């Protein structure tokens, strides 16, 4: 079973129903005031059992699908036991053993039923509030998970951007070195051209000197 709380509630419900069975046997063998007290006590136990059963239904709704079917089957079984005991108590209440205080018993019974109805309504409201809180907790957990995933994704993107920035910095540094090399090569080419021009001028001057010395001297 997937829910420890469901198992604990099931144990409580079994104990309550066993107590109801014991009181039913006591009702059968009693009369008068003792009989009325036993009936009231058994009815209160059935109310308690109904409240526990509602809590079990709430646990079953929140359980995984693989366990929910088994839980609901047990709930239907206990519901049948509660209804059977309730019918038995009604038969005992409408049968003999009331005596001259029939009206007082009916009045107390109506008051008990009114109090039971109010108690059931209060418990149902509490159960709905508990289920709403459980759903809110589940939504909050899912939201936290989404937030963690977004933060992880942003961290990954940040690392990617930092690596890209480092690569751009390296590329810029390489371009700067390339520009310096090209400038140095251009400077050397200009220097070589100037040297070559000077050499040519010197050779022309020497050639002119030789021609002048040979033909005009």
C-alpha cells in the first residue's frame, strides 16, 4: 500500500466497526435505559467510522493510480459494513424496548442526529480544505521544480555566453596580432622598395660616370 496514513486509518476503522458489532450484541440482550444508551453509543461509533472513511477516501484520491483501485475497493467494503450496521441499529431503535419514555428517546435521537449532521458538515468542510491545501502544496512543488529547471537552463546559457565571449576575445587578440604583422610586412616592403630605388640610382650614376669618362674624357 502506498499510504501509511491510509493503513493507519484502516486499522482505526476496523477497531471502530468491531466495537459497533460488540454494542449490537449488547443491544440485542438488553432493554430499557441500558438498551437506549447502547444504541446511542453504537450510532456515535458509526458516525466516527463515517468520518474515518471520508479521510480514507481523501487519501485514496491522492494515491497513485496503481494503488487507488485497491484502496477504493476496501472503502466500498467498509461502506457496506457501515450501512448494514446503520440499518440494524434503525431496526433496533424502532423495535421494542422503549417503554413509556418513547417521546423522550425520540427527542434525544433527533438532537443527536442534528448534532451528527453538523459534525459531518464540519468534517466535510475540513476535508475539502485539507484536499485544497494538498493540491496547493503539489502545485507549489511543481512550480519549485520548474523554477529549478529554469535556473539550471539559465546557468547553462550563461556558461555558453561566457565561453563565446572568451572565444571572441581570443579572436580579437588574433586579429590585432595579424594587423601588427601586416603593418610590419608593409613597412618592410616599403623599406625594401626604397633600398632598391637607392641601389638603382647609384648604379645609374655609376653607369653615367663611366659613359662620360669613356666618351668625353
